[in-house]
C-alpha cells in the first residue's frame, strides 16, 4: 500500500478521521464536506469493497486518502500490532478489519504530522455545536490525555424514504447515560409503550473515541476505544461534543446494511453475545432481511424503527427523550 507523504505543514493540533465503509453512495459527499467544513484536516477512508463505485470519486476529493481493501492493504495488516488479535477473523468479522484499518490510519496520520485521529463510521457525524472541531482538538492538545471519549446520539427517522440522511434527519435520542441518570422513570414508561424505543438504542451506546498520535504505544481497544499498551491510559470524556449516529435512516439504507452483513453469527468474534450486549433488534433485522421478503422487512422497519407520528415526537421531545439537532444539516447545505 502506498503511504501518504509526510506533511510538514500540519498543525500540531490537527485532527483527522478514519472510517471503514462500503456502499456509502451519495451520502459520502455530505460526510466528507461536513467534516472538512468543521475543521478536520484529513479523512482516511478504507473501502471494504475494492470495487466500490465510490472509491475513485473519493480519491479525487480534497483532504481525502481513499484506500481499497486489496492485497496491498492485507499485506500491511500483517505487519501491524493488532494482527495477532484480529488476523484470524479478517474475512468473517468486519470489526476486525476496522481495527486493523484504524491502526493503519494511525501510522499514516502520524506520518503527516496530525495530532489526533477520530474513529467513526460512514453513517456518523462528529457534532461540536459550540465550537469548531479544530478549536476543540486544539484545546485538547494542551492537556495530557491520550484519548477522549464522545457520547453518541442515535437518529430517529420519521419516514421510510430518505435520500441523504445527513441532510434530512434531525431528530435524535440523546446519550443513553443522560437518559438513564436523569429520566429513568420516563424511559421505563416509554419503552413499554413505544416499540420503536424498545430498546431505547438499537445499536451501540458506549460512544466513540479519538486518540492522540504522539505515543506509538497507543492502540485500538475494540472499535469504540483506544488504550496504551504499556501503561494506564489517560482518558477523558467530552461534555460538549458528540457523535451523531444515523443508523438505518431510510428503508433502503436499512435493507442495504443487512444485505451487506448477511447472515452473521449471534456472537461477535464467536465470543460476545449480541443480544446480551445491545438487545435483539440487530439479530431480528438480520433475520427479516435474510428472508428476502422486502414487504415483510418494510413492515418490520416501520413498526420497530420509524416514528412518523408528529404528536408522539412532540411529546417525547417535551420529555427530553428526543431532541432536534438541525445544525449538521444546515452546515452541509451551506457547503
């Protein structure tokens, strides 16, 4: 794999993003434009399908390094520290490939002189409502932290047909830890009465992280965190920045996601039980899509994921179980 040339002009507080993606389609333009607009210097995009039609287009974008999953990348993986843990699962577990790609991006970003690397997915946006990302990471550089954790919010689609969810979706469930600590009684009542919020988060609820690149002993620790290989990790959590997760926004995005994943096992890495970790929605979605019945899958999607009732949305917003976040869409429209 060809490596990017070292940049001597990168600010010592500059931040980059690493993402492993497949079948992103038109939303990729919004993903890149938004993050460049809020102050990220560069995006390292690892295309899990080497024949992805978006690969050449992404490679021509300013501030983007597009890397295909090909023989050269796999050879690079073998030289990485994480390969001893992930190598046996690179063909069966997408998270293993994500971990290796993150470590690879850490090397590339360090060579370019970047200070921070944020690991997120292609259906996520970094949300910093009060300041630019560049200013945020600049302030972190003055601290001694190795990593910073960002709580995630999960998007709520209000209809089946969505073209660019980054532009069109602006309703979110707030971070689950906030809901549990402040709105426990309301959450229990809502989960019993609103099937789209049972479970409250359909996917992960433990946030995403950025890592400082100066210390080469820092490494990925799962797909949500980083750790230091030789000593305790100096970590902090951000209170003013979040990751917005636009999971399965639109039926086509839902259908494509689970067609791509296929009939995956009930356990991650044959070890971690998915239902215990995040509930049964992910497995139920797998099964209904793998049945091949689009009408049945659409009915499941509407019943379990979409909230189209405006009165219900207003009530849940008053209860602070939902929140409107329109700023990302406005930024994308402006650029």
